[in-house]
C-alpha cells in the first residue's frame, strides 16, 4: 500500500506542474497517456478525455466507472507561490488543482492500478475527463456518448473529505426581462417595466414546487440581480433580472421552465438546461455500501460531471471542497492515503454484494 500512496504523491506533484486549464488539457492528457503506456496498459483517448479498462474487461459484466477531471480553473491573484512550481513538503502537496480534483485523479488512478489484474464481479473503468470546470462540450458530454451503454454505475471523484455525496443539486439560471413603454416620469406616461418585473419577482418568490425530494428537500429559487432605467425622469421600458434556481431530482430544468413561464408577464430564458440535479437511487448497491461502511453522507451544493451522466452514481474523493478555487491550494498526503484506502474498501464491499 505504501508504494501506491507514494506513487500518488509523486504523480500529483507532476500533474500540478503541467498547466491544464479547461479546454487546454492536451499536455496533461499526453503525459498520462505516456504514464500508462510505460506500464503496458492500453488507453483510449477521445479528445483530451482518457479511458482505461481492466486487463480482464468482460462485456458480459456490469461496469463501475471511476471518474474525475483533468482540468483546473485559472489561478487567482492571491497565490503566494507559483501555482505550477509550488514548494515541496513532506506532509502536503501544494499547487493549482492539487485539491480539485488532482487528489481524486491520482487516488482513483492508483486504486484502478491496484485492481487492474484482479477479477471482480464487475469491470472497473477509469475515465479522466476534460472541461469539467467550464461545462465544456468536449468533456464528459462528449465522453458519455461513448460510454453511456457500457457503464452501469459510477464514482465521481471530487473533494468531499471522503464523505459520500448521495445527492447533488442542479443549477438553473434564468434571465428575465420585463417590457414596458418609456415615458416622462413627471407626466405619468408609459408603462413601467420595473413595476412589471417587481410583480413577477413577487410571483416567483411565492411559487412553491409541490414535489419534495426526500434527500434534498424543496427546489430553491432566489432572484439575485435586477437592472432597469437610464435616468431619474424616464420611465424604464426594459427591466432585466436574474433568477438562481437549485433544482432537485424531482424536476427537470425543462419542467421548471414550463411551470414558471406561464405565471409571469416577463420573458424568461434559461442559460442552460443541462445542469440537472442527481441522486443515488434508494436501495442501489452504491448506497448500500455507504451505509454498510458507515460513511457519512450528505447532499452536495456544488455540481460536477455527475450531472452529465445518466447511470446511478455518487460523489466521493479526498480533499475538502472549501479549498477549491482558492489561492495556495493544497491537499494533505494523509488525505491521499485515506482516499486510496477508502476507495479500495468501497470497491471490495461493492464486490461482496454482486
């Protein structure tokens, strides 16, 4: 086990040094392609996405996908060191993407190597995806077109402190626009678009979605921005506002739009309908493993590549979500150890259920 842990540490240090912003993962994908080739392991590459299968892959068996993402956000200005050449430590790995989601990448990769030649009642498939951070079309959306019929269930590697996120709220951002007629404020002319927007906002605030999720509760709707008017004496003929909605698995984003559009006068446009919510199905072996191993579970407020796949899944990985996208990012070496050991125990327990 010590060798797997040390390999994870050294691999993560190398990955941190390779710039891999969303859409620019090529050099990191190239490096990992070579990493597997040096070990005699075949790899399939789709764009900058990588797929690796077990030695004894059997299409008659179900397949568990181990997934995390290769890309990072861009570093902010708060770093006190070069995010690509961070200081070396005996207890931590520092650098951009070390926590989100480099720690999951290397621990899932080492876990995959641990089981590579072992016979399991299911196949293991390692999928390292691109463009997760920017929801790009050439990441998991592209990858899933090739894997959807093969993969039966998945573990999505993100920094969760090795707790199990068994549900993940979606995200629906709506741009609203109220239209009126401009006029002079002193003469009580025109139709005030701001007043139309205010009425609609009050309607949206009071809207209740009747279907309530057992794991996530109610759909959450919040108006977060509003803008109208050019000067004090002109009745505004346009008022725009933004609605932030966190759906549950009880509604698709399209269904929410169908509910909201008819009840307001403003025009509502969704920025995207693809950021759906997810939940591990009740009674699924993944969820039973969480319960049997006594792993703490929760509902995640953040999205991941989970929302881009259609099979049962959960989200779990080393590191902590609050470190993501912050300066001087790091993960503890002890957390990498907990990640590998936790994944191995989970997969062994899952195998017992098959």
